[in-house]
C-alpha cells in the first residue's frame, strides 16, 4: 500500500507542476481518507470544495465489464456537480 501511495503522490505532484507552469490554480494537495465509495468521496469533495473541473484517468474497461462492475470514472462523470475530463489510459501491451 505504501508504494501505491508514494506513486500516487508522485503523479499528483507531476500534474500540479504542469498546472502551475500553465498558471492554473488547482487543489492538488489534499488527501482524503474515507470509508465511503470512491466515486461518492470524489463527488462529495467536488461539492464541498466547489470544484470547477475534475480530471481523472479511466482504464477503459470493456462495455460488458463496466456494466457488470460499474466504473468510478463513469459514476463520477454521471453524478458530478462539475465538468469531468476523463483521460483514457493507453492500452497495455
């Protein structure tokens, strides 16, 4: 779990650096630990903090997998109070 959190912190820092270089204000420094579903936590955070845009990755599961399992990205895009920009991860080779 620690390596996952470390990698996530590195990715967020890189994204913040890119946004800062482009003079874009962002809330890149907040970590949230919650017991609710991930999509619900993201949506609640966006509502509470009055976020304008959520940018998140999507693995692009097959339509049948998404239907069976649901997708955090799909749920956030559908129920978010703001715009959501989904970045599809490149296909693994």
